[in-house]
């Protein structure tokens, strides 16, 4: 697998070098305009798996490059079709281009994300993982807005930028799911992360996340002094813990978790079942406030 990925990287690098060079006498494709390869745009999403890249290469060699490469009009930068470009350069095949207008790099990155996630059929975990790359940019933008408004809490902005709220909209999920995926990426094993990337059955973001929290609690308990443990046990015997009445926030949080579980299940279901789960999610969302009010004791 490593060898195949290196070979793929070599193909793309060679294609970049050939594109940058100007050849005298016998131009390879006189009808193909030159453009810039931006490394951030090229590497924004993970490269195709070797077997997927090879299938794409066979298709292009046999039928030609049917989809045009997409350029950022204002900057003449390639933003979609890096793999197709590399294959066409390797086999000396012609390709077409089309242009799109964007106001900023952030707008381009968001478009790349939406375009590629729809095309590649990423799992929920992979989608959030990609979106988390936006976090430094959003945090920087929020600080800039705060500084421009003259304080830690902007006076001219009605509501401070919630980084996770913005990320969740890009990933089409909840802020809570974004936080869980981030925690998993920082703390889980490579095996568990790869399982979530593949979307394997019987494994979910919630199950991995809850397992990590349990491990963390066990580690904290190991470092708790025995005297504190005994005092805690003694106090729990003398003063039994009263059952906590769930608050409106608690119930709202639990309902959000139910919706997230449904969304994860959808990733592994056929289309007819997905529609049923989607209707159930919409029903819960539309009646969430009513459900919470009914459950909270007055």
C-alpha cells in the first residue's frame, strides 16, 4: 500500500513538473491552457486509494478525459481534477477546462469540500475529519473579527463566531458530533480511526467516543489516592447519592445524541431504509422542544 501511494505521489509530482515547463518546438497540447497547481488545493482532501486511482486511469486511457478540469477564474488555479490532470499528462492525452469565479481561497476550499464529498461518498467520520481542517482558519477569522470590534467580546457583532457551529454546517451534522470526532482523532488508536473511516458495521462515532471516556475515567481512578477513595466510599454510604432530576438541557442533549445515532446508521443502510430514518430524524427535530417540555417535571 505504501509503495502504491508513493508511486501515485510520483505521478502527480511528475505531471506538475511537466506542466510548469515550457517546451520549444513540439508543444504537447497546444490547445490546452496553462494553469497553476496550488498545493493546498491539491492536498485538501486525501488522495484516492491506489485501486481507485488505477480504475480512473484505465477509464481515461480507454474513453478519454470526459469531465473538464475546473479552474479558479480570477487566479487561473486548478481546483478540481488533479488526478485526471496527472493521468492525462502521463499518457499525453487531451483534456478540457472550465472556469468558476470565487471571492476568496476560503470560498474555493468550501466548494472543493462540497464537490468532492458528494462525489466520493465519504462516511460521516471522514466528512467531519476533512471539515476539521477548517478549524484554524475559522478560529483565526473569529479573532480578527474580535480585534476589529475592539475586544474579546465583539461589540459590533451580535453573536461571537462559534467555530464548531460553523464546522457542523459544513459537515452537515451537529456541533456535538464534530467535537466527538476531534476527540477521537486526538485520542483513539489508528485501528479505531481507520474502522470509522471505512464505516464498518457495529462501530460508530458514539461507541468509540464513549469507550475513550471510560478509559480516561479508569486512568484517573488509578491515580486517585486510596485515602480519597475510602473517603468517597464512606461518604457515599453515609449520604446516598440522590437521583438527579434531568434538566431541559440534559434532555435536549440526549435527543441530539439520538439524532446523531440515526445519522450514523443511515451511512450503512440501503436507500429505502435511509428514507425512513431521515423521516424519523425530521420528526424528532420538529418536535424536539415539545418532547423536552413534556419530559421535564414541573
